[in-house]
């Protein structure tokens, strides 16, 4: 009996082991037969979301009764619900939302496809993860789709910075730009006026404004709120605002890491210096803390996305309705100093290679890409900011965000700096996040922190 | 036929559990062990066999080292504090039977609050600018400036510990209470008759008698504390710096953020070995302590 | 062990040197009634305060949550968070999902755990190794096994279903259930079972008709604890479920995040909506529960 149970046990173990190994080959094989061309051509033709408005309500809804799974991020929950409703009206298909925190979206998509679960049809992705998604064969190649749909899609209308950064890896495209968003510097007029200060144009002035207010208010308010919580999106975003304007970059022209360049170090030194006077304490300030301070008039300045104006003017959550101003991010010092708008956050949409309903998935993709649909979601509260040049000229949009913000956005696009989208970026951003956080907490000097990052990056990249 | 079934009934009874244990422990263990010898990423498991490269890398990985130290500091601190207060409260309560029923029930509440909700409560409490703690510290003039509990590298880990202590002290309290209640009455009555002081009875009777059970409580709680993940994930993400980086969270980061499942597997194995060695040592230590008490 | 040897040395009843050490203060706590009561009341308040704070937060205006850390709402009490919490997110669906997962997995755990524990204790099945293995499984951090578990759930095509989550919770909670039921079965006198065997009961019948009725309170307490562990479980639910049809409550309340920010008020309301049913359950079963925790928990 004992022997028998041993043998039985061995068999079970072996079976389980084989089973555990199973997902490895399965997903790599499954998507292959679905050649991108074949998959892309087909759905393009019966696409309901044509540019002609007359076709918006076709008599027969061709996808009636079908269901599509759309992976979206929590902050865009409302926007996605809108899309789902509109898409169902247009096509009859139901859209189920899979809502995850913004920093879990890449892992959820990768896990879904690599495990062969294949529940997700359409993916909204954070663009620095694009390379990771493509590397892991999660997104469908859209080259043919772009060729077939160019007439109504008008790709030339997309801001080039979004279009190329959000969708292109190598020479191919894997998604469409969806939410383009960059940081601007928002300031609280009464607080700056109280100390006779102007909105800063350089980082030196920024430091001065922050310091003056913080020292003057003695804890009642602070000159600036700096988001330095330990999450790549938050911390690297804040750093990039400085890195870019100081004239530094993550990689040099040859693609080698240059994160410990003199400009990069100066940028981090500036951040560490500013954080001494910022809302306590940057290391623990994420969106909620920064917004809380901003809405309650406790922060004089905050670097935030372009939709903050609309949110600030909602009296239900803000005490400073109509009291804010907005300018581009400050300029860095010296010869290399420039004005930038860093594209922190920003999302694209693509079709999952694991989708079992490619026709429907492509139809939904086309629907989101449709300029008229885009106009609808760009002009309601939902956090989706324009990715098309024409939207910024649209009176409805200017009316929605206010002329000042529209102007600032237009100006900012000329100076956009972006995150890398390389397949290795997700591995690279963790040591950078660690070291930025260590510099903020005073465990390392800026020079040391960035030298260590450079070393870690060279190791990872094998250079 | 019936006799055969009857004979093997005990084995049949454990069969489902045996299968489940295979599925949740042995299969994953073999999976992790084999993946840890490769340079796997999430979409390409079991590729690029590298022998013990990942383990070598782990031994020079500073962040991993920090995370292990933090895990141990966290686990031993919270377990000691929770067991101490748990016992103190249980002993105090045993003397106050009227409060007992209410207390016992209320003490259960933190245990049964989802960690997500607990993290949210404590985030609100610790917030420097809109949180409960700083509000009253400032209002009553106890501090001159706000205290960034989760943003200061020296305070972040203790702050997470406090949230954990809130959640788990009741657990230790209930177990200690049971230990006290299970003591035999006779020796205590004899001591009373002899006119011994309360303190003397406590020191010479109660303490030695419950000690073995207290040590078991300590060990069990320690094993759970070593797994800490939720609070770090939701409160600090390991920051500021690496001051709250703990082992579970670091493994999560390597496996699910950087997608280096091979390296993540190696780290998992090292953590498992560490916990097993620790558990064995503590069990041995417990026996020694018990002998000394006797 | 329970035999205290010091009973014999009671002659030296009073100790001479009483220094103001930790022991001094401990004495004060142990034997001074006011101190003891104060200590207990502080404990009680410490437990309740954060939960009370969450309740108050759910009644504050969103703007007030952002601006003031005061315990009580200073402005008017509002129900807007409660209304929004139920309107914006399918909270009832999450609660339903959680209930199904927790209940079914608990029943499965008990069905598996009781015979196993009985067999281990009465027939010494698996020797020393099997119980050690069970406890060892409980030591493993869930994050460590999450990838292979996900792969296995996928293999049986149960990802994104309640059934998949039920199975995983059942397996994950089994070790602790065995550990808790253990001491109940130990407490049953062997003679009762032997009498049953003589009456011609099979081992299964003995378990079902003699043992189970005797340990019912213990089984109930164990059930409540696994129920709650499953109700609170976060990591597996995060990985294994996708949409509304399978998301559980802890995943659901982490969805109350608006554009670039947490909705603390709505989250508080939602969290309370989920916690309160559990609290009621705790109050109803507290007697059994405490006994179950305590008797199962400690074995010297």
C-alpha cells in the first residue's frame, strides 16, 4: 500500500509539473496563425464607426449580442463607461470593463496573454510599457490596419510626439494614441500675490517662490507640493520635469545610459533642494496628498496634468475655484536649459493578441480612434485629454477646458519630452525609482544615486 | 470488499488534503525551483538555463539584503510587542470579568477588517496635511510642525508596524486569554490558602505555567508576520528610499513589475529557506527555554 | 508541564527587594484595579477609534476630507458618499461575489479538513511528516506561489470565474483549518469512538455520527475564521479575477479611485458596507469564535 501511494504521488506530481509548464508554449503558438494582415483587413471593412455622421446609427447592429472585454485603468473608469455605452448604442455589442489600478495594467495584460487566459480583447496601456507588451507579444501589429483605415483615421492629425511614442516600436505600430497628457505648472494666485511673487519661469525662481511662501506661512501653507512617493509613474515623472528642462536625458544619442550626466545630477540636486521647502514630505506625497493640499489652498504650486483646471473649478471638491493660474514648467539653468512639457502618463489602446473576437476588438479600436468619438470623450469629464491637433482648435474643447489651458497645452506640445518605451524600460525604471527615493530621503547624494543608477542600467543592458 | 475500504479509510480521509498540498506547495515549489535556475521572463519561462547565476546575483543584491533585514526587524518587533501587550491585556481582563464579553467581541473587529480598508484608514490617519494624527498633534500643540509619518525614512517602518500592531494585537490577546483560561485552578487555590501575594502567584505560578503556550503564540504570529505584504503594498510601496522594502514586496516587484520571473524565483527560494531555518531554530530554542523553566 | 513545582516553595511568600523595574509597573497594572480598567479602556478605544474614523469620514463632504483631519464632521453630515459608492461601482455585485466565494470555499474546507484531521490524530496517518507539511504550507508567502497557481487555474480554464477563486481559497485555507480543528478532536475521549466501533460503526460512520456532533462548536468557529480569511483575501483575487462578474469585495473597494486621486469618502462608505455584515456575523458567533480561536490556537 505504501508503495502504491508513493507511485500515485509521483504520477500526480509529474502531471502537475507538466501542467505548470503548459502555459509556456501555448500562448506563443496560439496568436501566430492570426497573421496581423489577415486579422486587420477583415474588420476594417464592416467598421461601423465611419467618419460620415449619417452612418452613426446603422439599422442593423452587426455585433448585437456579443461581448467584448476592455482592460482599462481606474482613473479612466468613467471615460471607459462612456465608451461602453456609446459603443453599445452604435453596434449593439456589450463592453465589459476590466478595471485595474494604473500601475497594474501592464502586468495584467502580460499575465493574461502569456498564461493563455486570453480574457482581454482590447487593452488600454501606459505607454512606457509599450515595449514590454510588444516584447511579450501581447499587442497586435497594426501596420496594415493603419494602411486600410488611413482615409478616415487621418493619422497626420495626431500630435507626432504622441503618435510615435505611444504606438511605435521599431518600424511598426501596435496601438493608437488615446490619452495624451503632460505636466504644466499650476499656481494659486492669491498665495503668490500675498508675497508679491510672479509665476516662476525658471527653476531658480520656482525655488524662491516655494521657499518664500513656505517660510512666510509657517505651516499654514506651503510654497509647492512635490510628488515624490515611491512609484515609478509619480517619482520619475517629477524628476523628468527637471531632467528635461535642465537639458539632460535618460539615454544619449547612441542609446547609452546617460543618467549621471552633469545635467541629470544638477536636476536631481535641484529636486532635493526644492523638496526641503515643499509640502511635507515629498517622499509621502502622491496624487491624493498633492491634490488635497492644492484643493484646500495649502500648496502654492503643483506640477500636474492638464485637466487639473477643470477639477479645481468643481466647488464640490475644491476651495480655490477660479483662483488658479497655469504656466509651462520652469526653464532649466545655463546653456542647455529649456522649457519642456514632460509626458508623464499618457495612454494608448491596442488589440490583444489573445483576443478570441478580433473582429469586434478591431471595431472597438476603430471606434475609439474615430475623431468624432474622440471629440465626445475629450469634452466630457473623464480624464481623456486630446491626442489630435484638430481637437485643440475645436471651440467645444476650448470652451470645456478654458482658453488658458488650451493655450498652455498648445505651447507645451512644442517642447514635449517623453519616457522611454523600450522593452527593457520596466526593468530599468525600478533601480531609478529606488535611487531617486534614496536621494530624496537623504540616504544618498544625488551624484551617488545617479551613479548607482547608471551602473545598474549598464549592467542590465549589458554595456 | 468492505473490509478493504474500512482498512484504508484513514488514508482515504487524508487523500483530498494530500492532493491539495501537492497542488499548493509541491508543484509551485518545483516550478519555482526550476525556474530559479533559468533566466526566465514572464512570457518565456524555463528558457536560458544559467545554473546558480540568479542566486549569486541575489547575494550581491543590496536591495534584497535591505528587504530581508527590514522583514526580520518588522516581524520580530511587531510579534514581540503584540505578544507582550496581548498577554498583558489578557491577564488584566481575566481579572475584570464584567468587561470581558464586550471586549472579547470588539477585539475581533480589527482581525476581520479587510487589509485594503485597514490600509486606507491608516493612510488617512498618517497623512501629514489632512490626517487625524497630525491634526490633533498640531491642535494640542504637541508638535511644532507636521510629522510625515510615512515619508520619513526613520518613521515609515515604525508607522507600518503600528498599523500592524493595531490589526494583530487582538489576535495575540485572544490566544493569550485562552491560554490563561485553560490553566488548572488547584495550584492557585492552594496558593491563596497559603496567603501568597498576587505578584508572587503571578511570578511563580502563572508565568511558568503559560510560558510554553505564550511561546507557541509568539512563533505562530512570527510566521505570519514574516509574510507581510499588504500594508507595504498599500501604504509606502517600499519607500521612502528602501526603508520599508520587505521580502514579499521585493519578490512581487521583481516578478510582476520587472517580469524577471527567474530571478524572482531564486529570491523566493532564498526567503523560503530563511523562514524554514528560522522556524527550526526557534522551535529548538523553545525547547531549551521550556527545559530551563522546568 | 501544568504541574507547578513552585507550589512547594511558598514559604518565601514575600520577596524582599522590590525595585522600580518593569516588574514594579507590571504589578501596578496587574493588581491595581483602576490601572487595570484604564488599560482595558485604552485598548478598547484604540480598537474602535480607526473604525469610528472611517465611519465619520464616510459622512463628511469630500472637500472636508481633503482639508481637515478632525475626527467628527464639522460641516453638515452628508450621505453623498454612500449614494455615490453604490451608484458608481457595482458594490452589491462585489458583495454577492465575495459571499459566494467565502461561503462555498468555507464549506469545502470543512468537508476536507475534518476527516483529514481526524485521520491524522486517531490513526496517525502520515506520521510526523504530514502535519509538519501542512503547517509548512501555511508558512509560504502567497506571492511566492502566485505564478504557478495562476498557471494551474488557467489550465483547468477557471480563470476569471468564481469557481477558480473558490478552489484557490479552499486550498489556501485548508492548512489553518486543520490546525484549528486539531485540538477539538484531541479533546474527545477515545472511549466514545471505541464504543461506536464495537457497535459496528465504520470509521466514516463514527466520524459522521459521533465525532462531528461533538465538535460542532469547533467546526463552526473554524468555519467562521476561514470565511473571514476568504472574505479578506486580496492577492489571489487580484490576479485571478478580471471583471465585475468575478471581482470580490476587497478588489472592488480598491476601485474607488477617480481621475488622479482616491475618493476617500466613497471608499470609506464602501468599506463599511462590506465590513458591517462581517461585524454582525462576528457579534452573533463571538462566543463560538473566541472559543474556537483559543482552543485551537494554543497547544503547549
